[in-house]
C-alpha cells in the first residue's frame, strides 16, 4: 500500500513534511528507491517472520549473517561511488538476500507445519 500511495502522490507526499527545496530535490532523487524498497523489504520481512513463527531459526541466523556480509560489502563499495543511492542499494540487496538465503530452507518450514498439523489432528481425535 505504501508503494501505491507513493507512486500515486509522489510530488504531493513530500510537501506534507517540508517545503525546503533542498529536501524536496533530495526526495525526488531518492523516489525510485522509496518505491522499490517497501516491496522488497516487505517480502523479506514476511519470509523472515514465517521462519521465526515456525521456530525454524537456524536458517534465520545464518541468513542474517550472510546478508549482513552482503550489506557491508555493497555499502563499502557503492556509497563512495553513488552516495545515498549506494546506501539504498545496500539496504535493498540486504532484504533481497534475506529472501534468497532463506528460500532454500522453506522445506524445513513445510515439514514443521505438516508435523504440527498431524499432531493437532491426532490430539483432536483422542479428545473425541
């Protein structure tokens, strides 16, 4: 929803917060990142939440370490070259990495859900 609102009201949105030309210009330069980042981060946090919610935490830990290394490397290389755009790139790749590093372990989440469902059904049948 945030991406849709920003896409529809890009020019008006910034004026809710400031009318300083330097800030408005900076906002306009960063708008593409403001449109992409919520989508990527939203999916990344959702995947992270699914793993955490099912107690499948080892892949979360490992992906956090791996994506932190990606973030540090990209940030170190890109900020000097592209300034704030490099920082936004690093943050965006951090959340892309979250998805990419966690997805191969989705089978573990499915297995836990299947085990939980089977246990729930057997306990319900015993109560009846």
